[in-house]
C-alpha cells in the first residue's frame, strides 16, 4: 500500500489539555454517583433495620398482650402483684366427685390432719408494698399500717396480704361453721348463743365469697349424663378450668413474706398512724363482746382474731 493511500484510518490522540469544563465534569460525575450510591445503600440499610425493629416490637407487643399478666390486668383492679410475679395458666379438671372419690383431704370430715391441710392452704403471707402501690389501689397511706423501719424494708413501706388467700381463709371458716358441733359447740355452746363477733365473721365470709363469685363468675358450662339407677339426668361437674398456677404463686408469696416472729414481737402501740373510729358493735359490753373487740385468742380455732388478726391467724397478737 502506498504511503498516504486513501482509506488509511487514523485515531485522534487525546489532548492532555482539559477542554473548557470537560475535565472537571468528568472528575465530578463519579464522586456524585458514589455519594448517591452510598446514600441509597444507607437508606436501604436503615429501612431494612427499621422493618426488623418494627417487626420485633410488634411480636413483643403481641406477646405482651397475650401474656397471663396482661390478660389478668384486664379483669382485675390494680394489683402490685401483677408487676412482681409472672403468672402462668394451666388446664385443670375439677375433682367434683360427690362422695370424695378420688380422695381430697380438703373435702374430708374434720380431723387434725384435715385442719392442718386447710390452715396451710388458707394461710395469708404478709407482704410489703410501696406507698405508690397504696395510692394506686385507691387507699389512703395515712391510714394504712406502715412497716416499721426497724424491720429493714426501708421507708414508706406498708403491710398487705393477697385477697385471694383471704377468700380461701373465708371458705375454711364457712367449712368450720358447717361442722359447728366439732369446732364451736365445745367452747361457744349452741349456735343461738354464738358471740356476735363470731357470727359477724361468718356473715362477712359468706358475703365476700359471694362478691368474688359474682364479680368474676365461672363461664364454664356443666353437662348432664344418664346414670344407672337414677331417673333424672345427672350433672357432670367434672369440668375443665383454665387456672392460675396457685401453687407457684403461693410459694412465691411465702418466700417474700415478712417473718412472723418480727410481727408477733413488735409493740403495735408504737408509731401508730391515723385511726378509724371504733365500730359501734365493738363498743357493746355484751353481745358484741368487749373481750372480742380486743381480738383476743382462744384455743378453739374459732376466735375472730385467729381468723382475721393480721389476717387470719392472729399474727398481730
């Protein structure tokens, strides 16, 4: 091919001198792109992390709303116990047998062993709550009995017991009245001469049990069955219940209770707060029983103080 022949291709050599605005623009474009890409990546990461957090919070919130404590808060007034103990539910079948088969000591006739079982399950451990708890309950701390600082619990602490245990105590008292001859006749005589405060204790317990059962009535249903030898349908009271784990709860309260020896050994005339006026019935020398008004104990197992002292076993005495 001859030199300079037509058709020979030449390439333009890039100039090292920047054209006006060209070099700067080519250097600036990659930087802007990187910024945009990094910003998009950061936004994606933030969006992804936010969704994970939101998902986790949603799951946690849903779990909290379905937790036993959350469900119990919907059907109970304020209780500091719901902030301190994690309740659990368990499915339990009633032992509603008519003739105590299978056997339950709580349904047996009176005996020292039966009494011991009832006194144990009906015990009311004395707990300690804060001043804020007293206010949230709707009570006046000026009247609530404060825990002496000498007990070692600090300032603005108050005595409290669980009402559920009080209800079990009352059931035990009603049980004793059902066996009046065994528990009361030897020391109190016939029911017609029962001291007024003892009779009031009985009425009180019947009333609070009715209040509890009508406040939170069982929603379970009872079926009927045919039984050989019985003309009418026979109720099947052996129903399944969704129960709080009372055993765990009772054990927890026992572990936190104020030692009984501290309570029994304390001089309650010291550091008393405001007092409510004395009930008129307690002022009566007879019938109301002045000696009963002092909540003194006897050994019959029937004294009001033995049932309602600290509550329920004369611990204040």
